């Protein structure tokens, strides 16, 4: 029976799903067949013989009588007219070891002669944790740790945390881990005086005299944020390749300053 749905091409309903529910497939089975492409997948006790016809290139086969991770899943690396099923674990770049799929090594490209990447495994970012606890010391923030939350401790002296050289897309968050007012200041400084700040911070005056104030850098040369004797703060900043755009909140008795 034709069923009309507003804005949708008429569809024909049938009871094939109901007819197939509870169906049992044979121990060896070749699944979906697409004219011109061949069979897309199958399963069975015996892997198709090399040279068999009818299997689509890249068709998959589940070896249900396999004896280990290297003998369970196969892919047709041959053609429709002559299949060659190989274990997926033997495909270049794949490593289904005990720890799961691993990255392959990357070797020198002919288009990048002179630069060798042999035996280097590539993973995104630096420290793979979502949060990084910074040291109670003057520290340079790593470009590789962009997009991560940086936790700043209760420092034992005035500390300077220097941003990496500007690059479009860099993003950082700085969270205070204080439980009481710190006796020292924290500075977050751009790597270069020309990489100045833009944006607005919210300052919550903890002694209650001025309460809530919006603070903005001058937008022309302020490249240092001075957080004076903070109780807490949460700072976000993004670099467009030229400037650092900043937002966030500082809780302190003293007014944060820009220089």
C-alpha cells in the first residue's frame, strides 16, 4: 500500500522485516549483492578461495571458525573477477594488538625529500590528559597542549605563565585551584609584546566594596594580565594568529591589571 508523507517521496510498505524476524541463516552465507559490484559481505567457516568470482573489491568476510585476532576478519584485496581475501590485521598501517588499533609509522615522502619521519608515531597534541596541573614555577605553556585546561596551583611566589608564540586556532583555559586567597600574584603573558590582548574580564571584588567590574585591555599593547592576590579565577583565551582574545572571571580583593 502506498503511504504518502508530507514532503517525502511516496514509499511502499511491506512486511519483509516481519517475515525475516527469527530467520536462521546458513553457517556459510554471502550477504548483500549489488549488481556490477558483487557481494559486499559474508561469513562462514571457510574463507573464500583466491580467484573466486563475484566478491566486490573491499568486500568483508567474517571467518567464524577463526583461531585468533589475525584470523577473524578479512577484506577482499582482489577484484570482482578474482578475489583475494587478506586478514585486516595484515593491511598496512593496522595493528589490532592487545591495546587496540595503533598508529602506523610514517616514512619520508617523495614530495618532502630531505625530511625523514621514519619510526615516528604521530598522535594529536602533547599531554593527552584533558587537564594539566602546572608547576609552582615560571612556566612556558606548550602549543601542543592547546585546547586543554591548565590548573594553576597556590603559588609560593609571584609566578609568570608565558603563552606560546601566537598561531591561529590556539585555545587555552586557566583555572585556579585555590581554596583561599593566595599571598602572591599570577601573570599570564603573551610570548611577544606585539601579541596583545583583546576582550573583557569580569572582576568580582571579594571585599564587597565595588562588587562587579568589567575590565578590558587597551587593545593596542597590553600583553600581560596581572592577577593580584587571587582567591580564584577562570580565564579563557583564543588566538587568531595576531592577537589573544580573552574572557573570564577573576575573584580577588585587588583589581587585576593589564600592562
